[in-house]
C-alpha cells in the first residue's frame, strides 16, 4: 500500500489557508493541517455524506457491503465466497388493506409458510415539531395497520416520539404483544458527544424504539439469540427518518434465520434478507431491472 498516496492532499488558497482535503465543494478552511481540527470537521460535516454516498451504491453483497462497480463486488464475492444480496420491496399505501394481504402472501412464499419473526416500523407520526419532507398519518390510521396479518409470534420494533409513546404502547398491547424493553438511539455528529436536538423542555438527543414480543419462551429460545443484543445504540444522526445501520445489524443478530420486515423502510437502508414496505420500495424494484 502506498501510504503517501493515501494521505489527504492539503492545498493552500491565496490567503495561505488550507482547504478541506476530502470534498472539493466544501468551503471549510484551516490555518494549519492539525489532525484534530481535520478530524472534527470531517466527522461532523462529512461522515453523513460518506454514508449516504456508499449506501446508494447499486451493487450489494449478501454481507451487505456495497460497491460502486460490479467488478469490485465480484472480486469481493470470490474472496469471501458470498452471493448477491436478496431483498424485496412492496410499494403502496399502508392505509390500503390489500397491500397487507400482498405482503402476507409474499412472506409465506419466501419464508416456507412462516410469517415474519421480526418487524420494524417507523410510522410517520403526526404533530411533531419537525418540518418533515413527507406526509404523516393520523393516530387512528397508525393504530389501524393490520400487522396481525404478517406476524403471529416474534419481536416488533416500533419507533416512537416522546409524545406518542403511550399511543405506540397501546398499538402493541392491543395486538397481544408484551413490552419487552425500550431501545435508545443516542445520536451523535462526531462519534463522541451527543447532538443538540429539538424539544419543548430539553434538547432531545435520543430516539426511542419500543420492542414488543409475542410467543411462548420455548419458541423464542429456538428462533432467536436471546440476551445477545443490547438495547442501546450510539450512532451518527442520519437523514430524516433514516435509521442507523446498527439497528439492522442488531436485529439480524437477534434473528439469524428467515426474512425481516421494515415498514416505511428507506431505499438507503435496503439489506439482504429484508422486505421493505412503503413508498420507497418502488425505487428498489427499478434498481433491480
């Protein structure tokens, strides 16, 4: 490896300041090339850009590594004896009942007659203090989602806001789930300190996910890696409604067999063994053509 080639190339402007060595369009400048200053800037300003760029690469392995070029994916697969990632998307409005029956038929076909062992859902909650780039659903519409059609036993990960926690608990308990625990996503912009978020009384730096469980303990012990995953995540803040990679890796570790469901999942988070339901699923279908 040529270490000199791998080092960032610092360029001075007319005033003698150093430009950002990673992104040509970045206007950030430094008086020196001190590594601490560069690290803080890149981790805070460009870490998200890097993740988004890689996540949009089309060619994906079954280990979920993404590549810009097919030849690079082929090289990786030959070395690791891996296959292409397989994922599915169902495009449609979750308020339409027929969409759920289509999803049920798909999982029964994919999963050998079994429904989903794990479901994750990030509803577009109403009445938030954020200016969201998508339409929200009413509480009644969220509570009416017929998730009993696609899961009989297993774990349900339901993301909530501070104000909607009681409603989300009602959603789970009304369908026979027991509240197993609460997962906390501690958000950061630099990998070390927490963000300063929006809130009525406090600056919110955490997003919460309620985890419901249904089924007898014998079944759960046979199907899942219980007590092997943690209920806390420290990860970078993403785009609006984009969830961290860690939550997907955690669910995959919890449930190493079968197919997993992401309701309202984003295109950028498509992964091997996952089915995605929502408006961005159409983009997944176009990508495969």
